[in-house]
C-alpha cells in the first residue's frame, strides 16, 4: 500500500507541476512530497502537445516577470539539457519584416529584446536573411541564434525522474475530485480525494496545484473565485511533407501585429525532423479538444456562457473568422506562409498536429498575461497555493518558474 500522508502534495504533472515538485524535493529534502495527475502518463496535455521551441525572451515587456523568467529560464534549460544529455538543437530564429510597414514594429521589438538581456541577438538585412534561410523573403529581421528546439514532454519526464530520485512519490491516474479541511486531523489537515485506486484519499499539510486549463475549476474546490476563467484555445498546424522538410532549417516568425492577440503563422522545426507550419488559434469545444469535432457539452457551455470570451470574440471577430477559415482551407494558411517563403505551395504541405493552450481571459475580454496565485477562503486558504496562470513561455521558463513557486510556497507555508 502506498503512503498516503505527505507534507506537500503537488497536483498536475505537466511541465510546471513536475518542475515545481522536482525543485521542492531538491531544495527541501526533509519534506515528504507527492505529485499526482489524472492521466496515465506525465505531460499528457499542453506539455506534450506543443511546438517544442526554446524561447529567448524577445517578446515580453522589459522588467516584466515573463521577461525575467524566460531569460533566466533559457539558460537554466540549456544547462539542464546538456547535463542530462537530452537531445536538443540551437536552430535559431528569424523574426522577419517582409515590407517597410513592419520595420518599425520590428525595431521596437529589437529594443525590447535588448532591454530584456536576450543574448547575441542582432538586426540583419535581406542579404543576411538569405544566408541564414535561402528560401526566406524579407527586408529586415531579428536573428536570435540561441532559440532552440527540444521535446518538452521528454524534459517533463526527466523532471519527474529527478523528483522520484529525490524521494518524491508519483501517483498517476489520480484525478483530483475534492479538497477538504479536517480540523481534528492534527498536523495533516488537508484531505485530497481522488479517483485513483492506489491512494484514493491523501492527507497533507500543504497543497500546490499546477493544473493548466483546469486551474479555474480546481481553484474553486477551495472557495476561490471563478475568475480568471481558463478557456481552451486550439492551435492547428500543417507540416511540410517529408521530402520537402529541407526547405527550412530555422524558426521563421512574423513581426507581431499589436492589433491582434495571437502571434500569427510561422515555420518551426521540431526534434522529429518535421517542419511545422502555423498554428491558427480557434476556440476548442473541449478542454482536451485536439480535434475540431472533439466536443464536451460542459466545456462548451462553460466557455460560450462566459462574458469574457464573448467580448473577446466580438472584439476580434474578423480575425477569429480568419482563424476558423484556415482550419478548413489549407490554401488560406499556405497563402499567409508564402509571405515568408514564396516558393511554398499547397502540394508541399500536409496535416500536422494540434495542441490546446490554457488561456486565461479576463471579464473584459482581454488575454491575461500575468502569473496568478490564489489560495481560497477559510482554513484551506493558508494551506493551499493554486498556480492559476503560468503563461507562455511556460516550458522554456519552467525551471525558473519552479523556483518562484517554491519561494512563494515556502513563504506562505513557512516551509
């Protein structure tokens, strides 16, 4: 029978939860720690369904937590990947201005990246773009040589291996159902009820949750407000056919358009040797809706009944219609990609993977870009730390984010 009494339980074996459990086990070896997840394997969702980019920290507001954590995180990530011998590649990234109207925004982005301390970035001209990517068209670009690629699902598994090697205990197929405070239970008053057979009831002193797209629902189990609401946004990719994969060797990204909430289509190599094209961004009808027709009545009603998502859809109606259109019309997606690689044709591409992004949306319809921590009301509030939003680039920043969460937990729980 597995132990079912712990000092700390971490819920969610995605990359942020796994990194947090690992960091806690390493930095507080005297604590007994459990990591639980509802799936049969770790990294079952967003952490295992993404493009695999190691981001340099270019896009984020200077001085923001996102900027600091990403710039710290990329160095920590490369050190970890090298230490563990995890396959990865520094393939670089070009952020390309294809005409003069985009150059000003590109230069603003370069200034932002410089202030963030992104290493070795440079502005390059059309000639240098061609040297780096012969088929790419552009008049000016940011070149980021330290942007890379890795399998973040594999990295998550390594985090969990480290956690278990440090004495932590992993419970898979243990979906969280209820959180209670038992005043008469002594030193371990938090009772967690799961649907797992191994330890259906687990008692602990303190609880940390890192549950991604379900973070709003999990937080409500301890009396937290329904906001911020998590909305599932599916990103659908095309990919180059295998015999065309040599067309591109680095990441090719657009200059972000500040009028729109999502980045736009790009070219992304991955560790399988594929070149992913896209993604678009559409509302998923299920929080685990990796296919267009995946449908959960509960998740769908939860999303469309929320005023924040309706305001977002109204605000960006034309943009959103274009995203849905590209779900069905491959030619429309290819046309956008041809802005960067004119020689690309519909015959060069095929259907690719899809991922679901956990997007926090405020009641005003704006995307929430900040980290949000919560605890809830009453006696549980002092013993629970919910990570309600850990925004992209969560994978690149995961080791830095984990240190921040553990510091938060140590302060709150007096660990």
